[in-house]
């Protein structure tokens, strides 16, 4: 406890850390202010009816940072930016040039890679904004607008999404933590009072055991997520002795920490985006009457989305796959093996080079299998509770809980790293 108080004191007395924290808070205030400004032409009663009991839109609201619930200027949230990031990550697998640009060209290559992602965000935001507004207008949520007024709304929501992307990148650069994750976290936290208010308003004494059970399950999930996120496998490393003149260097031992969950919360965000993407595309295509097959396809997708069993299975599989995919992108055993060999380090009992890379690949695969299975189970467990209890808000709460816990842990870790740096 004394260590915690000491580090907290350093965090708020050190000017650099304090400014970073204040920058994050200021960015979140701006985000929430934008989320409170609705676009023109909304029918509030139709909006409430449209959102009531719709699990798809509830998940989309979590994904966009909470800006969708009142159709604000930032109703698209960081969704287009995340979709662009997924496409760019997939390009590193399919295109050797993109992989070289991302991994081997240093800071300049990564900056150019990120710039491509920003450029891709704009057309995706236009498509998503057009699709959402077309869907909302067809459902009567937005009153019949002229073509000019509709175009103005599209421009507003696209500009809001691009502004939010910029704010998120500023938070990443000048604040603490990942800006996109923090924006989603802020949207989830901001919706907690409203969620509890709705639960109190619709309180049913016969469901009291379900509420109590959900609280205990939520606490257990938080504890398990913390344990699994912080768990790591230390791989021992020995540095070879080197003699220079009369002095001997090296010979020390250390370890390479391999986290059980290398990907963090990214697989959850990626999986949600993939689940939501087909319906968004079909909503865009529904604006063209000549495409007669779109309504039938949209009906099939809607049935799949509302079917909790199919949705849960798809969600689990996507989370597991994206955990392996993102781990493979961020951790390259071949590169780690080369770095160890260049620094004169080796794993005891393992030959340097290809054997070390193979050993690290096997270890990270086993670790990722456990972490991915756990992450997928936690993601779909609330969906199972929804099937048993017929309470859709539990599924949304479970996904949000997973994101919140991971973001908080990441923030604590980054703040602790900044404090440790100042102490030294």
C-alpha cells in the first residue's frame, strides 16, 4: 500500500506525467461533449423504439464509444479507423511489401504505414456513415430529408469520426495509453449510469437472484481477466562471456517474458468489427432499389445476428483466430532469435538461430492457445447467460467489462512504467 501511495504521489507531482494525465482527461471531455451533440432531424421516440432490445445496435454502441445511442456527431466513433487498421494488418500478411514497410523500415516505415491507414479511414467512414443514415431514415428514426440535408448529415458524421481518430492519435502520442482503446473505454464508462438507471426502472423482484449472480460472475471475470492478463512465461536467457584484454564481459542471466495474452483487448475489438461489418455493408447496399437480393441477404444476416447460439459460436471463433493473428503480427520468433544472437545471448539447452526460433514459436503457440481460449470463453460467457436469463444487456455488459478491465490494466502498467522511469 505504501508503494502504491508513493507511486501515486510521483504521478501527480511530476510535471511530465501530470501533463500527460491531464491531456487524456481533456481529450475525453472533448469526446463526451461531441457525443452529446445530435445530428439534425432525429425523432427521439422512434430512436428509443429502434434501439430497445436490439443487441446488434447495443454492441455497435459499445464499439463506437457510446456515440451511437443518441446519434451524435461522433456516432461512427473509431469504427472506421479500427476497420482500416484491420485491413492494413491483413495486408502485412498478404503483401510482402507491406510487411517490409511495417516491420523492417524502422520508424519512417511505420509512420508511412499508419498514414496509409488514416487515408483508408476516410472512404470507410463515408461508406459506414451513408449506410447507417440510410438505415435510420428507412426506419423513421431520421425524418425524411432532402438530398442536400442527407449529404450534410453524412459530412457531419464523417468529420466527427475523422476528428475522433485524430484525438485518439493525439492521446497515444501526448497522453498515456492507446488512444482508440481509451475512447472506447470512456464511452462504456459514460453509459454505466444510464444502464443502471434502466435496470432500476425495470426492476423485477423475481429476478433478484439473477442480478446477484451476475454481480458475482462479473467480479469473478474481473479477477480472472486480471490474472490471465498479467500472467507470463519467463524464458531464461544467458549472455555468453566475452574477453576483451584483461576484462571479461557477459556471463549474466536474464529472462524473456512471454505474456499469456500478447494481444490484449485487440482481438475483441477486431472480432466485433468483423461481426458488424456484413450488416453495415448490406445496409449501404439497401439504398439501391435495383439490388433486389439485398433485402433477403439482410434478413438472413439479421437472423444470424439475433440467434444467440450462432452469434456466440461466431464470436468465440473470431476472438480465437484474431488472438493468434495479432500475436503472430506483433511477435516474430525469427526476429527475436536474430536479436538474441546479435547480442550474444542464447536460451540454455537450445542452439542459437533456427532452433531458438522454433522453440520460441512452440512456446508462444501454446501460450496463445490458452490465452485465446480464455479470451473467447469470457467474451461469449455473457451471451450464454443471456440465453439462460433472457436479458440482452448482460451480453453487452460482458463485452464492455472485458474491454474496460484490459484498458485499465494497460493504463496502470503504462503509468507505472512512467513513474519507474522518473524514479531512476
